[in-house]
C-alpha cells in the first residue's frame, strides 16, 4: 500500500505559520492581563511612583529635534529598506543573474585584479556605503549638538525606570512622557542599542562577510559562519525594532510623533504626516523602479556588468 501523504505536508512554508497568529494573540492577551494584575499590587504602585519611567536629563540637555535629525531619520529609513531587501535577495536567490567587477582605473587602483561579485551583493554594499556615510554625519552632529545625551544613559536609575516603562507598555497604560523633551527610559535604551550596538555590529560583521575582505589572518580569527549568524541576527533585531517602533508611533499620538520625526515640530498639525506620506511614495516608487535593468545601468557606471 503506498504511503499516504498528510495534507499538512502540501502546505507552503508561510501557510504552516498561520497557527502562530492566534498563538501570538493569546500570548499578548496573557501578557497584558498579567501586567495589569502586577500593576494593581501596592508594592508595584509604590515602585511606579519612585520610578515613573523616565530618567531626568542634565539641565543643559537640548530640547526638541533639529531639522538635520529629521532628514537623517528619513534617509536612514530609506537606506535600511534597501539594505534589508538586498540582504534578503542575497540569502534567498540562487546563482546571481548578473555579476559586477570594479574597473581598476582612476583613483581606486589595486595591485590585484578586482574581485567579481553578484549584482545583489554589489547593491547591498553600495546601499551600505550610503547608510554608513549617513551614519557618520549623524554621529558627528549628534555629539556636536549635545543630542547624544537624549539617547545615552547617564545614570543607573535608567534600569528601574526602563522596567517601569515596560510594565506600563505591557499593561496598555502608556508612560506619560513627551519625546520632544525627554524619552522614557525604555526608549532611551532601545535607541542606544540601535545606534551604538546594532549599527556598529552590522557594519563590522558586514565588512567581514564582504567579498572585498580577503585577509587570511582575519578569516582565521573571525570565522564566516558565526559572523553570518550574528549579521542575520542583527537584521532580525532591526526588523523587530522597526515593527515595534512604527506600532508605538501610531498608537501613542501619530500626528505629534510624526511631527517630531519628520517636521521637527512639537504640535498636532499635519505637516509631519504629509512629509511621512511623501517619503512612503518615494520609497514605493524606488522599490519598484529598482529592477534588474535600472540596477544594471547604475552598476555599469562604476564597473563592468556581465551575465556569467
């Protein structure tokens, strides 16, 4: 008698994950109920009074967001979109349909012949370079203007305040803070982790994985497999942060938050929303425009593109 395959095996990989949706809803409801029960305890109430969720900033800390920060934020979102896209294409695609080789002329000359790379790798490295350049400008302006103090913990009470903020978020009773003046402690730790931990780690592991990295000594010191695992893990961390960040932006006062991030204003007007909407249109157009024909044309400006 032939072996009868279960109908479950015929389902696609994404279909098999549908069961995770109701499970996630149940777990989320359990977390909310548990958090609300914990908040009702007298000891927790006293804890929330002592640690309301935000650490005080120094008196010299800047208030508000400068225009350059809004531009940096928008560019960062744009670059991250294509970094994740090209990174996923590298992992999911088979043999590249096109290859790129740098022209060994001009200012960038090397003794060895340039290495050939897949077109998706070229796109990933190119967008990475723009993202890093944007990040360098961000770091310089962050410390030159004193904005760093808003995302770098400056006292140990950041830890109990972060626990307080997490409990308030989990109970769906949001922390009462104004991001224009001061982030809550959980936001501070999150932004610090993104800017000073995840981003440098993504850059360091990306350099090691790059085909431009040919050092045998470095290869022996830092193996590829764990480096690749860390690089992918950082990408997952970025994606999780983006999902949570966007959700909270719209759940805790969308117009005011969008004004903070995109218009450098502290009001409930629609300026930030329309700038945000325009940026979405630009990213959507760029997403569909960045097909093989356009990528090949742009890549040909700095190298030779071949199909084998």
